[in-house]
C-alpha cells in the first residue's frame, strides 16, 4: 500500500481499537519500523492528528477526553476504478431498494456509512456523485416486500412458495422452490433456486414474483459447484446442462469495442488477418445470446452452430418485415 493508504489504515485502527500497539501497526501496514515512525510523525506535524503514545496502555491512541480524534483532515484519497464503481454501485442498489419501505431502518445507516466513506476524499460525497454516474441498464421495478421475503428464506434456509409471472408465455405459475442464492445481473435481481416441481435448478426474476411465502420446511441445499455448472456454464441467466459454443465474427470496426468486452468468463477470442474479431462463447439457452447478437446490428455474423445462425437470421427477417 502507498503512503496515503497507510495514513487511512492508521486512522482506521486508532478509531476502531482506541489503543494500537506498535506490533499491530507493523503487522497491518507491512512496512519497516522507521517507516511507521515517519508516518506517525507526518500525521502529527502536517495533518494535526492528535496521536500520542500511551505508556500505561502500551500503544498509540488519539488524545482527548475519551481517546477520540480531534478535528483534523486526512489527505485526499482517490479510489481505483473498481473501488469507485463498487462503492457507488452499492449506494445505487441501496437507494433503489426504496429507503422509505420495509428495509428503510436497515438501509439508512448503510447509506450514511457509504456517504462518509465516499466523502473521505478532498470532495464531499455529494460532489463525487455529481462527477461519477452509475446508469442503470433497463432496471425493472420490484416489490420490496417480495425481495425481503426471498432474502429471509434464503438466509434462514427455508423453502418458498412463489407465484411467478412467465413473461414469454404471459402466464403466472406457482412453484415451491429451495432458494440457493440471489444474483444481481444487468441491474436486475434473480433468484437461483431448486424447483421441486421440475426437480431441477431454475433462475427466477425477482421482479416477476407476484407472491412469496416462506414454508417452514428446510430448503434443499445444492453445492456451489453444481450451481455454477448448471447456471453458470451457459450464457447469461438462462440455465441448461447441454452447453454449446457459439462462434461469432465481428467486423474490424465493431471489434474496436467488442474486443475490450467480456461476454463470458470462459470465452475464447482472437483477431483474424483482416482485422475482424472472432469470439467463441458457451451457451445452453440461446435467448439472451441472440439479444446481444442483434444489438450489434450489421457488425457481427454468426458462424456456428447452424441452428443459432438460422435463429438470428429469422429474427432479422422478422424485424425487416416490420419496415
């Protein structure tokens, strides 16, 4: 960690533990004794941090009536791209759970802590939020009470009785399921669960749940490896045990964007001699993959398998017929 990060780590330790032995500082900071001494001296003299050595307690602490830090400012700390996205995404998710609803009392303290963390830089959290935006990608509205019931059953390891709207057929079905995990994917929530009617794993859009009721019966546990093999092997959220591999060729122009994207963790890709980009991704259900292919317009061609190529061609013909 760099010097600024060490300052924040020292501040955190002093606030959390009140008294911090030198050995603990050395263990957490992983730097030399001399470097720690210089960091403490800099914080005292340049940042006005009221850090004192307490001989009786055997460690460093903040001076003050209750050992609390007086007013002082740490230097600006900028976040990496991953950290900034993670913090702002967490804030975005929490705010979208409607703080005035059932979870409001639990969400409010979390939001306050996130704002405080985002505001530890030179700018306030409000200023950072003005300068960085997290734009939702077709997020669908969900019923907060259903989300709460699903989450409760998931953590308590209980079964659920759900009424689920199947949009493809425009019908509502009832299912008894054993919830396994909640997945936030493309700005929407999905429940991976064992369906006791189909006797198999299924993924349910939480926003499509019309009713959710906890059944006081132990949920069936599915090993994580099995979940990943069935629900994570294919493309997107659609499950299936029979995995195929789609081969796509993008034009040299479209390749400037797609070559920087990850369509699947197990994708294979390379550039051809003419600058086109060849991408191979696994899928078990073509629905979501076809949607992503169609978004590329004339910048992509499906090379294989033949069934996927025919499906995309048929969708394009149907779209053209509307014009």
